[in-house]
C-alpha cells in the first residue's frame, strides 16, 4: 500500500491528454489506452512528483467538494492502480 506522503510521476513512456471532463492515458510500453474519469484525470495532472498523495487529495477534496478522508483513501487506491499498471511510479 502506498503511503499518503508518497509522490507520483508518470512513466516516461506514458502519454496523457485531457478531453473535457475525461482524460486518456496511453501506455506505449504496454500498447494500451485507458480512459480516465474527471477526478482521475485531475489526479494525474497533479501527480508531478512534487505533491504528495495527501496534498493531491486535499486539493481534490476542495475542487470536488468531498470529504478529505474519503478522497485520500480513493486517491491512494487509484495511485496504487496506476503504479500496478506501469502508468506512474512512486518518486
């Protein structure tokens, strides 16, 4: 399990693009494309290696008017999925 103080960066072989309320992630190594929800898209935008998952969750909580503790757990779970898929790495 990732720690809330972990930072994430996208893998160098991953391309990301926002399309209105969604995003698309293209993992060139795996030859896969994944459509990401609005909240997931925003997390990927925030995952620049400088913000912790906790800081990202706090920003998302404000932007989407959701409970910080719930958002933090969701952010950690989604970040773990990104790492497992080779889309992002802890930094």
